[in-house]
């Protein structure tokens, strides 16, 4: 009879959004540069959750995709 194995632990979901420090780390810029890219009508959009700004992972990916397309032109 074939053996079935259960997952090692609970599945972990990737985050949908990250804070400023983590967002800056993910796109390899300083927190200050991230703030400049975000404020007020910069190319990166953040969301506000309570008093905290968060950066959707999809938005950071979009920014990187657009940035690399325009850099190659």
C-alpha cells in the first residue's frame, strides 16, 4: 500500500504587504529613498492601515517591472 505523507507543518502564506523598512530592503533602496518614491505622487503607491503605511508586494513588483523596462530603453 502506498504511503501518504502529511505536510511537515502548517502552510505559510507569503505576506500581501510589508512595512517601509521591509519594502525598502526588498527593492534595494534606503527607507528615505522609498519615502521619496512614494510621496506625494511618486511611482510607488502605499496603503494606509491605521496609522501605518504598508506597501503591497504586487505594487513593489509593478514598480520594479516598470523600472527595468524603462532602464533598458
